[in-house]
C-alpha cells in the first residue's frame, strides 16, 4: 500500500523568502507524483507532476519539485514567496498500475508581508 | 472544457433529510472519484468509478451513503438520512486513465452543512 507524508501541517514564510514544502512517499512500484494547490473555497488544482524522465519538474506560478528516488521524496520549492501563494498544498502519489491517487494531509502555507 | 462541474455549491439541510450531490466529469474521462474533506480527517476517498462501474467503495462511511454513475457524464452521491457529522466539503474529481496524463481534475466542491 502506498502512503504520503507531508511534514508540517503549517509552514510560515516571509514574502520574498524561499518556500520549501516537504513530501515523502512510500510505494512498492515506481509512482507518479503530484502537487496540488487549494485556495480558499476552491477545489484542488494541479501545480506540477512527475511521471517519467527529468526528475526536476517545473510547474505553474514558479514552483518546482524534484523527485529523489533514493530519499523517496518529492519536495516542493519556490525561490521567492508571494502573498498570493498562501494556500493549502497537497502532495499525491499514484503508483504505477493504479488509478487511485493517495493524498497527503496537506500543508497550509502562510506568507507574511 | 468547463472542467468538473458540481452542484450545488452549498447545501444546508436538517438532520434526517436526504441530500443529493451531483457531478459532471470532464468529457472523455473514464475515472471518477468522490472525496470528502474535513479539518479532522483531511481528504478522504469515498468511492472510485471506472467506466461507470464502482471499483472501490471501501471509503463510503456507512449504508447511509450511496453513489451512482448512470452514464459517463453524470454521477450522484446521496446521503439518507443525513447527520450533523456529515457536514464537510465534498469533491468530485475525474481523470483519464490509461496514459501518462493521469492527474485528477477536481470540481469546486459542495459545502454541506447538516443542522
């Protein structure tokens, strides 16, 4: 069975600072990996995904994530936080051969002026 | 495409009443998911349909919950009778399985309040 662990239910940064949201997964087969963002009163929107190929994946709004198989991690980063980045972020794993993604508990990103 | 469409956006009902949530997936998608989101439990998968057939309903809380997908463009989630603990945001999501583009697309959600 697969699982996703997001370290820290809340992450607080200052505007302009580096954003780092952590995600570790367990999967018995090579997975697809996703980051979603949820703004207040909205559904989840895809930020970026890793399927195969290049392990550094770039997404929308300046976010990127790197798949590290040896560390079973898929951390999300952004060099400079913006106030509009304040939202809930979810990491998800879809093991190869499965159609049902497993989501982490989410990390709330708080951006201070 | 308009994306996944859910209705209603908000529903307030009294305990004991029947509630029906509706979902129109993205055209061409053959997988459909119903999720429930609460502060306490996060995002929980309730049921998964593939090609209109329920494949995994292990997340459905109890017999009060039922879901149907009569065709590829419509699904319902019904709660009868509703209870205050059912208050949550319910999301429908769809995806196109079988290729690398397997991300799930979510609707805006239905915020259910049972009083």
